[in-house]
């Protein structure tokens, strides 16, 4: 289940160049379709970001995981993780 509410979609549209060199979406509908296609997830805490990468078997430094280009800090305590 995806939790791409308007805040998440708007944030992704405004900040998508954090991960991609060119815009991949210009509307909420395009952003939602793109995020669904690449199996993006919304998590509710830093701990869940770490858990996501641990479960994926990704080697990472927990001190800098939030600086990863695929991790978007929505600003309300949630994080969007987009597989590039």
C-alpha cells in the first residue's frame, strides 16, 4: 500500500532533482504514477529508514543515511524512499 498524499507528491515534484538530473513528473498524477512504478515507500521515522535499508541488504552508514539521494525528508517526520 502506498501513502502518497498531496504533501508527499508536492514535495517530490519540488525536490525530484535531488535524485534525477531532469524532472520525471510535473503533476501529482505523474508523480504518483512514477513513485508507484519504482516501488517508492513512505516511512514514519529515521528508524524505519534504517530498517528499510537493512531489509534491502544495503550497506550504509547509519550516521549519513538521511543524506542519501534516494531519501527525501518530507519535513513532517516522514521520509520518502525512492529507488533510483
